[in-house]
């Protein structure tokens, strides 16, 4: 386990190193461009199927995941607006959100976007969309989120450290029947 003092200095060091850097491609832009590219490849170049069978199952599960992802994204945006902050990376962060959906995941907006994309993958049966989804996850996990976390740590040092200890990055599920808790 990493001592809190080390985490604080790590966050502050990354914040200083990345203050001058800004995100060239915002997550919504990457999402839409990736989906557009995958659609062009799937429908215009070569259809690579992600699955061979199970159309009805894919339709039901894909539709559910699409709806669930849309619900999560809408809930996040509504929660941000109620707190007078905005999901737009160009606008200043006005508060650290720790309640509601943000008490289960530090990145529920990205989790919702992931469910949306997984639903689209199942509905379209497109290997291109699946590959796009994996590439976008890597982009978020290794480029976007570390910069966002460094920025939040520089604004809300002690409060953000506590939040990071209490709430997992991607989310958690309490599997009470089995006595297990899954945190991602």
C-alpha cells in the first residue's frame, strides 16, 4: 500500500507536469470519431463480425446495455449541472462531486459511455466497434483520466485523496450473497 504522503506528492508532481498540457481530443470527440470510423470500416470496407450466433440475445442484452449507459450518462450530466459544474473539459471545475452516482465510481460518465459502446457492439455485431471501444478505454485510462485526477488533486488535495481511498476509479459491486465486494 502506498502512503498518503507519497500519493499527494505524486498527484502534485503530475499536476505541475501536466498543467501546461491540455487534452487535444476531448473524450466526447474521441467517442464520436471512433464510432464514425468504426461504422465506415464496418459498412464501407469490410464487415468483421464480433459474434457468429445469438442475434436475439445480442439484441436484448445490447438494448439493455445501451439504455443503461444512456441512463448513467444522463444521470452524471444532471448531477454535474445541479452542482453548477460542467462535463466540458474547457470549463473550470467548481466542485468535487462525491455524492449520488459519484459515490460508486470516480468516473461514472466514462463507465456509462462504455456501456453505451458495448450495447452498440452487441447490436451491430461489429468487430470494428469492439476494437474501437478497447482503444478508447486505453485512451481514457492512460491519457485522459490521469490528467483529470492530477488536476482534481491539485484543486482539492486532502479531500480528493480521501475520495480516491473511498471510491474506486471504475466502480464497485457489493456481491453480498457471496460475501464479496468487487472493486475496479
